[in-house]
């Protein structure tokens, strides 16, 4: 059995994304050579920058590598859930394929799950994110954090950092989510809040200085706000 399954969803990534993954995995292996890591790449219906040659490169340079392709784009939540189907390790972590957070966080979050018996560990971003974010991203992030406190009474205001770790019990809860877009992990935290057996830990993170955050399209903002209201509605009718 592997120690860690690492799920990396991709959708229309940068041209050198495969090289970035190999470089980041090598950094993690240098930090923790004893960890047996399986890398699971989910292509969520990309129509550019994903090729058979890149898959061969990844397979050649990563000892334990799994690839799964969605013919159509379904959303990050759907991609992560697809990745769970290939997971069997003690700990499961997902992050973005460009590794926007320092590679050292991966083994540190692994340790937190194991040593502190956390079912879920969520990354919590510092103020640097707001300074780096585009206006649309900052608006959505701030709005969701405030609504999380007011409408959902969540103890974890920052639900959207794209780096989270799970044991098998926590991953089972993640698999129960239904939202295909970016708010799937908020849905998961709401489910966790309704399950007394689930232990959620926090882990402070900051973006790499080199990260440039993309803009959200207006259509995506509207879609995610509708998804948010679906979550609120489910919470209210369950009371």
C-alpha cells in the first residue's frame, strides 16, 4: 500500500505543466524519501496543452502514476471525485497541478493527518492571497468567507484554498459531495460540520511568490454563487 495518494486535476494547463509536476514530486521525494506516493492526474476535458507525449513523460518520470481523462469539462469537484476512485492510501491530498503552494506543505499536511488523527486538514491562506488575487477572485473569496460565518456558521471561514488532506474517512465524506464546481470543498466542510466523528484540522499556508492568479469569468462567478445558495438551502432544510 502507498502512504500518500496525490490528486492533481488539470484543465487547459500551462504548456510546461507536466515538467512542473515532475519537478514538484522530486522536491517532495527529496524532503521525504521514505514516503510512497501515487500521483493521480485527472484531465477534466482540456482542449489544449494536454498530449499523449506529456502522459508518457509523466509515466516515465513518476514511479507510481495514474492518468484518467474526462472527455468533457465537468468542473474541479467532479475531477477530484474521479481521482478518489483510484485512491487506497492512508492519506489523500489534492492540490492544483501547478503547485501554487510550497511542496514542503504536502508532507507536513500528511504528518498532521497521521499524528493528530485528523480526518480532514484544510489549508488556510494568509493575507498575501488577497494582495495577489484579481478583483474577481478577491470579491468571491471575501464574499464566501463572510457568508460562511453568517449563513452557514462554519468555524472554518476560508474553505476555498486548493490544498486539502484526508484520511480514508474524510475522503469518504468528500466522495458524498454533489457540486461539480469549485465549491465542492465547502459542501464537504458543511457535511463535516454535521458529523460529530469528523476531526477537521487547519494548516496555515501562503502562495508561492511566483504564482499569478487568473481571473474568474462573470459566468463562473454566477454559477458558483448559485452553487453556494444550493448549499445554504440544503443546510436550512436539514434543520
